[in-house]
């Protein structure tokens, strides 16, 4: 198939493009002007320049495609790149492109916890983006992954930094929220499978790995792999609220936001029975992957 891909230069995008290449698909990748398209070109795929938040730049792309895989999302706002603009307006722009250019199949990246009454703006705008896709009349599938991990993963790098702090490991919140970490390669396989899997059309599906664990347990697994296990210092999220607000006001790309503090209180696990029935792959174990790949 000829697939139009957004977010191809990102963490999950790299896994997806390799999977598409292995299956013999062709890809046209939307890239922003300052993005690095080296992997895309190494795989023999083409790039077109544009920004999902800029409707005119998307509309100007004249290409035909059989399907769209829309991965673009942000975890924190950056200046004019707000959640609403990237998640909702960006998805609407890509849906409009799909309709104009003959792409009937549409695969959307969403997130676990997405719902209309969510506490975090991240999840509320992800819901609004899903609604755009559901209303599009395209043959769509929406995936809601839990925490995604793998090589060159920003989330694991962040945890590595926390574990490397002297004396104690600082943890925001109680560390009791449930997670179901899923390997980026498994996410890529499900997205690629969905291109031709008629049974998953019209469905919104969770994506999680084979293990459910608390955030504290995840920290312990990583700590042991790095050669030790330190005391965790749990910092109540209400004590971090004002520092997060100050960072939002003073830094162009704050390392911590109030929206992220809200998401720390969310459960991030789901029943995977339907997803595994539709995609009978062997999902990678977080514990086993970390033991083999997580190093100092």
C-alpha cells in the first residue's frame, strides 16, 4: 500500500517506518522544516514538507495514498503549538487531506485515558481528535497506547535521570498508579497490521503490554537493572503545582507542567482481550526487554 505518514521522524515513527518497509509498503512522510528525515530517506521513502497545524501547508500537498497513519501528538504545549492546535486542528487537517487525496483507510494514534471529561487537557484534546476521525466517514481504527518504551525513548531517559540522582530517587506522586508499558515495535506492528485488517475497522482499541505494574514497580525494575535499588522519595503532586506553573510561565519548553501532574494521577492500563484477539502477536515483556537493553 501507499501510506501517508505523519510523525515519521519521531520515536514511534521510526519503528513504524521500518515495519512498513519490511512488509513492502511505500510511504510518503510529512516532515516539518527542521526535522531530520535521515531514516526516512535511508529506508527509501519520500518526504513532503508541511506541518499538521498549518492547514494551508497540508492542503498544498498533492499526492495520492491508499491510507494514512497519523502519529503526531505532543505531551506538553510549546508556544503556539497548543494541545488543541496539534491534536484537534492537526487531526482535522490530516483527515481533510485524506479525503481529498483518496486515502480511505485512516489509522490514528490516541492515548489511554482519553475521554471527554478527563482532568487533563491532553486527554480531552485527544478525545476531540478521535471524534474528528469517527465523524470523517473514513475506514478508521484508533489505537490508545499505554506508556510506550523502546530504544531512544525519552520516557526511559527521564527515569534513568531520576534513578541517577544521589541518595534517593525522587518520584512525583504516590507511585501507585497502574501502567501497562508497551514496546514501540509492538505498537508499530499493530498499526501496520491494521492497514489490511478489516475486522478492526471502526474500532477504538487499547494497546498495552503483557504486564501491569505500578509506577513504583517500574522504577524498581529499572533501578535493579542499573545495579542497585535506592529509597524512593515521593513528592506530593500539590507541592509541585506552583513550581510547574512557574516553569510554564518562564520556560519555552517546561520539563514539568500542571497537565502532566494531573496525568500522574491517572491509571494507564486497560483490558487487552479484544485487541489481542484482533492482533494475535506476542507482545514483548517490559521486564525482559529492560533486562536485555537498559544499561548505564
